[in-house]
């Protein structure tokens, strides 16, 4: 592997598409997590959503705390 995000074995059209997707992903990353404060906010949001998902999964499997 050459370290290129888009492999040399792809067709020219596929390399162009890969390059375009790589550029869009980089722009999105800069937009969403552009600085350390935003990165921390995203981490907090992820942790909160993860806790909610676990709580909902537990309630779906075992029932809500009042039903146990």
C-alpha cells in the first residue's frame, strides 16, 4: 500500500470519486470538530447518547426500573 487514500489499482473515475469523498470528509471534519472545544462537546454528546442507548436497551430487555 502506498499510503494514498485512493489506491492506484482503481480506474481514473474511481480515483476521482475517492478524492472527492476524501475532500468532503475532511471539510465535514473541520466543520464539526474544528477546534478542541468542539471536539470535547462532541465527546460529551457521544457519551450522553451512549448512556441513553444503554438505558433504553436495558429497559427493553429487563423492563423499566419500576417494573422489575
